[in-house]
């Protein structure tokens, strides 16, 4: 009887440890998926700037689950033309936490970009990740 109780106790501990590991893996997967969604939008904006020969902006606002890729002054709402070329939805549950003060990262046909850091949350507490854009259009 004592052996059965010990085996059950051991099995319970093993199951609880496995659940903790699965939750951690699930959280990491959500964070990486959100990061990849943000990276995909940044790469699309950079690629469009190269191919179009014009400035391309990526707009993001804290709390929003989407990013807008646009040309010209569309993102700045200055009325000087430009157009939205794509709206990119972040993965389900993900949203922008922090973005540049004007909400815009600009990529230029020359290959340069504005320095910026965008933070997204993957939809769970403590599930934030950042992507940094440097002036040479590098993403990390």
C-alpha cells in the first residue's frame, strides 16, 4: 500500500513538472510567433522601399494588433499623398505595446532607415518581445 502511494505521489509530481514545462514552451512559441509577425512587416516595408525607389513607412500604434505599410506621407496624415499598400495583422492575441513616438518607422530607397524599437506582446502576461531597427535597415 505504501509503495502504491509513493508511486502515485511520484507520478503526480512528474505530471505537474511536465505541465509547467509545456506552459513555458507554449509561452515561448507565442512570443516567437509575435516577433516573426513583426519582423515580417518590417521586412516587407524595407523590401518595398528598395524596389519602389521611394520612402516606405511602417505605422504602428500601441494597443493595436495591426501594422500598416504605406508609401509617401500617408502614415503621417499630412495630406501630401501616399497610399497604404498593406495592413499586416499580428498573430491572434498579439498587439503593439510600444512604438516610436510618432508611430512610424521609415525605410528609404537608399537602404537606410530610421532608428526605432517596436515592442509587441504575444497576448499573455510577460510575453513581450522587441525588435530594433537601426539606420542601416538592420533588424534584430
